[in-house]
C-alpha cells in the first residue's frame, strides 16, 4: 500500500515569508519553508489542510487587510494548493468583509460547519477518496467561544453553533460512509492530556470532550499553540505550535495511522514562492519604514522585566487611552513579544509592539469591582525562593503574558507574600462612588478569565483600532512627553 499523507498547519498568524518584520533578518518559520516540505512530501499522495488563525498576526497581512482589495493569504494558499481549511477565531478580527474575501478567493474547500454568515453556510464536511480507494471525511469547526472576545461589529450577521453538537451530528451522518473520520477543530483541550483532570470550564476549548464522540479517528486541533501527539479515548489527537514554526504530518500505511510534528526550520526557503509576493512586500516595507514622530526611548529589552517595573511604553498606551476618553484610569498589557518604541518612531516598531486589532472600551467600575480586577491581575506573579516569577497557569498550556494589565491614574501595591485574593494591600484612588476606566475590547469581553470586567457597565467603545489611535497621537503630539510614575509596587517580603 502506498502512503497517504495529511499535512496540516494551524495558527500561522500571517507568517507567510521567512523573515522578521522587526529587523528583516531571516527566520526559520514561514509558509515559504513549509511549501518546500510540501513539495518533498508530494512524492506520495498528500492532503493539505489549514486549521485557522491565518488572517492576523504579521504586518504583511495587516497591511493587506487594511489597504488592499484582495486576500494575500488566499493567494498564498492557492499557490500551495491547499485542499481544505478551517477558520480560527482571529480570522474574524478584521470583520466579515475581509473574511468573506478570503473565503471567496480561496480555491481550497472550507470545512467550518458551525458558522453561518448572512444565514449562509461557509463550510461543509468533505469526503476524500484516495487513489487506492481509502475514504476520509473531513469535518471542521471553530471554537464557539468567539463572541466572548470578538468585537460585536465583526460578528454582525454571523451565527455560531455549538461545536460538539455540530461535530457529533456530522460524525453520525458520515461514520458508516467512510473509512476514516478527521475532525479539524480550531480549539484546544480543556483537560490535562495525561490525567484527564478538568483545567478550564469556559467552553473555549472542548477537544477532550470531542474525543468522547464515537467514530472520530483523528482530531487535528489548534488555538492553544501547543506541541503534542496523544491518543485520547482511542482518538489520535495532534496540535503544533504557532507562527509556522511546526507543521503536523499524519501518514496512513499498512499498519494504520501514525503522526509526527515536523520543524519548519529543517526546510529551505522557497524563493519562487516568496517572489510571488514581491510587490506586496515592497509596499509593506515602505509602510513600515515611515517615520511617524519621535519621543523618549520606550524600548523593551525583556517583556517580563518591563512588567515588573511597568515600562514607559505601557504608560504611553495608557496615556493615549486616558487622553482619548478623559477617564479616571487606563490599563493595558504587553504582548508576549513587545519591542516598544525607539526615539525615532516608525510603523515597524508600532505594529510590532501592538500587533492586534484591538479597540479601546470605556467602562464604569466601583471600588469593589476595581479591587476584584486588580486581584485577578495579581495572580500573574508567583514568589519562588524570594524571586518573582510568572504563575505557571499563565505559561502552560500557552504563554499568556498579555493577560497581565498595568494601570495608570491610580497607585496600588501587590503583596506577593499573601495568597491569591488578598494581595492588593494598598490602593490609592480619589473618593468617588464610580470610576471610569479604559481597557481593550478583549479584556472588556472578559478575555483572559477577567469575568468581573465583562459585567462592568460599558459607557463607550471607539471602533478605531488602538494602533490607529496611537499613530494619530504620535503624529499630532511629536515630540512626545510621557508621564511615567512608579505607581505599581510589588512587595516581595
């Protein structure tokens, strides 16, 4: 029997080309390198699948989504001859116009079955028959937790169905029609892979629950940016990490299905593939090198150190937010990789430091709600042998440095010697019944398990993306003056 292979990517996050947009140095990750691997594996029959979160994450796709009238990601996937794709939650970040453009221009077949746009299905289950007669059903779904993060305007005319119910119905319909059922789920696992212990109850990830559906043979997952291969309830489960650093390879031979993770850096850059995007790349590089203004050095060498002391860049973001809404205070976070801004500020630095299309939301909070919010933030740190570290819950299964917020307009102390829920030992704010606070839309929706904020009264949301507000502020206020105060104290003894 000749081998039948499934090569699957997930959480590419716009990494089409093999260089960093921060310094243009060559990287070991990209769809370009994966395309070299694809050519290698086409010596046998190959089915190519993407499992979502591809339309957001790099300046190339950010520029394309904002300023161009075609989908650069669809162009890339067409050049690679993808067979199928599933949508991810971040594929909704730029609204349904960008999303449907990607869908219509993509020659691959959509699998996402739990989403309707304008009451129209954008995907369906597909049956593939191999050259040797082996039949496979491919079923797709994206996490139905989407409304808890996404801006409402980006989900207008979008209907979302329950993941498990959708997949279960499809499996029951197709189980007796095919030899192998493959579920492509843009979501992760809510339980420990080894012990089965429940780790989260939000329904953001239901991968473990899906393995209890009789009839599924393979479960391709994503969203959590993890690397693993595991048989759970006799279902072969697999996930690879993000930004095209890895890809998943499944093979069928006489002994059955096997799986492995391949490292993208082990494959050469496909220069022919990259040449297809020469024009788009030239426009993006020109855009990134545009100088906006100048100010103090807001560079960040180490994100964790910048969290321990509250970086000048964080204070700058908060300053823009407070100025825009005339609020009492503002909170913002750093991302896992935030280089900050140099004295000469370019779009390259700005988009690298704030890569997500978030918006600002003005909410109303009481002192008690503010304390609950601060206590949740205080769980980010752990004290280990007198040294401040990140709470492992923010590291595994996925690094979540963006789920620690730092505020301006107030002063507070986090006592790391005390248990969770009792760490805010000092809070200095004006004496009012209610306060106004600016946060981003992800946090305002309860993202990062900040459920108390989801219930706060929303006064106003500005649909302008944060990066555009930062851009305008820099342009209109250069040279910048940033107010920096030592207002967050970490007590360690």
